[in-house]
C-alpha cells in the first residue's frame, strides 16, 4: 500500500470511529459514504476531460452541497436524497430509499470535506476497493445490524471462483448477490489470469455480470462496490435487478453461477392487513420450469439456477445441509439434479465461518447438461472439510490456505482425472467418491455423506479450546431451535 493510499484509508476509518461514538453504525456510515462518493465522482465526470452528464440537477450537484453548513446542510441533503431517488438508471438505484443517518450537520460536513479533498475517479481501483470492502467486512461483523447474512467469507468465495476458473467473454450470474462479493472475486480472477484486448475489457466491464438483490440497501452497496471496482458505468443501467429472482424466469442465461442463497428455509412476504396490522405470508413459487413446487427457499434457488444456466454452464452454490437430506421435495430435487446435471463435487463446510449462527453448509458444484436418457452424474466426489475442523470468526477465521488442499483435489484442469485421498489404508482421507448407483440406493437419495471419525470423541486429551467448543454448542442449539420452529409451523398448519 502506498503512503497516499494508507492515508486515505486511515482517514475513512478515523471518521468511522468518530461516528460510531456518536451512535452511527458501520452500515449507516457506509451508506452515507456511498451517496457522497457517488456525488463527488459524478461531479468529476461532469468536468473535462470526461464532460459526461450523469443526470444530477444543478441544485443537487456536489459543488452546491459542499457550500452548505448547519441546519441548511441537513435540510438540503435530505431533499437531495429524496429527489435523486426518483431518477432512472444507476443514479436512481444508488439513491433508492436513501436517508440521512448522520444527525449532526457538523459531522456530516466533515465527511463531505474529507471526500472533497480526493479525486475519486483517478484514484486506483485497489484503493477504492480496499476502503469499501473493509467497511463491508466491518459492517458484517457488527452482529446487531444483521448485515452478516449478506456477507459470504471471502476465502470461500475465492475458492469457489478458483475452482470454476471463469473465462473472458462469458457471463456470470448471481440471483441473490448480496454486496457483490462473488462478482468482485470473479473480476479479480479474470483480470489476473488474462491479458485482455479492448473488446474483452469492455465486455468484462459492461456485459459479464448480472443478478438480483431484493433488499434496497444491500443492492445499493453491491452496485457501489462493483462501480468502485470498475464494473459498470456511472450513467449506465444497473446490472443488478431489484426483482425477486424466484418469481419468474427472466430469460437470462449464464455461463457461470456463483451464489450463496439467503439462509432460512421459508420464503415469505410481509404485508399490512385490513386492520393495519403486519402479517407474514409464506411464498410458494409455481413455475413450469421447476421440477417440484415447494415453499423451501433453497430448493427453489437450486431449481432457478438450473433454469438460468446455459447448457455446459457451471455452478458453485452454497447450500445448507437440509438440501442434502430433506425428504419430499428435497428428494425429488436431488434425483433431478443428478439426472439433468453433472453434480460432480460437494465441499462440506465447517461451522464457525458464517456470521449467521447455527449454519451447517456445503458448496455444490455442478454442470448443466442437455436432455438425455441416462443420468449425467456418474460420480459425486465429496471433500469433508467439516469433521475435526474448528473455526471461529475472531480467533481462528477461515483462510484461503485452509482450502488449498480442496482446490488441489478438485483438479481444475480436469475434474474427471482425480485421486481419492481416502482408502481403507488411509481412513482419515478427506476426499472420497461415490457412484451414482451408491447414492440413489441410499434412503431418499441422501447426499449428506460422511465417513471420518470425530477425533474429539475418541481422544479426550485433544479437545478443542473451550471457546471453540462453546461456539459449536451454540451453533448446534441454534440449528436445533430452527428445526423445532419449522416442525411447529407444520404442526400448526401455518
């Protein structure tokens, strides 16, 4: 990091800490930075040599905003946010449902002044990216905000991208893209591993990525995160839709899908009834392209991903354990997935790596195939990175190096040419294959397969640290509570 870069990052963080003392959360500070940096960049683009009209009315331009002080600044800023939210394209999406969360005008002015002193258009992508990604990480760690549910661990994202190895001039989708982490990791991979010509660079910026995010604040962060990483145009159309991806087939088809659908099994919508009270209603998506009708959110996302993948397209999807063993609709889905795609790899993930507690998850890697009489899946290779693995978010967070052995076993050059690390002689091996016939012979086509022995049960002298054990107990209790809640919903007929 250069001295100048370090200085900018330091300034942004120092203001963050001051605002935190004043009751402004990381998320609120991040949103205000998004609005203000966008306005400053729009002003820079308006001037030579760019001479681009972003569509911001004269009275709401940066030069006018930075002249305001005190109560006048507070009033003007609120009006600015309200008016820009009505604009079309990227501008309107950035300011959609925007609010001023910095109640102290003096502090707001200091943030404006800090942003005004930098040339954001000319600033290196790495610098802008480091500032923004750092704040997104901090926001995810702020458990009270609940922002962690949109934040997939970056080492896991990088691992998934390294396995798929996206190529230039191909499209990448994420139907629930959160803050855009998968897109940025794919962008970094493409720029690092390819010497691109002009056409490839243009397509990477404006044609590669597409997805959905229904939460307005999260979509705003994703759009700005991508834009600061040089994806998309400030005066273009947003590449992330605000519509629910599950409602209908949009007609879009992608070469790659990288995604982590939101945790929680049920899809629901909140509405106000005739008495003015808030009520929740479960959503069931009736789509002709789906194999089975269900209210299970994860099963619906898997079906949707199958629809939007091109033939030969590759997917890497983070999914909870219930997708691997649940009966009924889950069994139907697993059989169809094995038949219509090459479901070649499952990575079993450890607990303690997600900000949402009680999550036991996996990554499913599969390739879409054309219709055929015989099932496409011949073997499923499972890598167990859960048994005897202990991670916590603070003391022992997941690192990319932790998953390098999996990447090597995955064999990105040719996943048909793999070697098991498990055998009768090496029962501790984490990588093992199961044939299609072995899997369909299991009860409910259960893919929740494990074979390693839990070392802590056999060797009491080598138990994990107490905080790790406590974390695992909490995870298990919370996972059990979620299961009980779902059972109660069924019993009560809700």
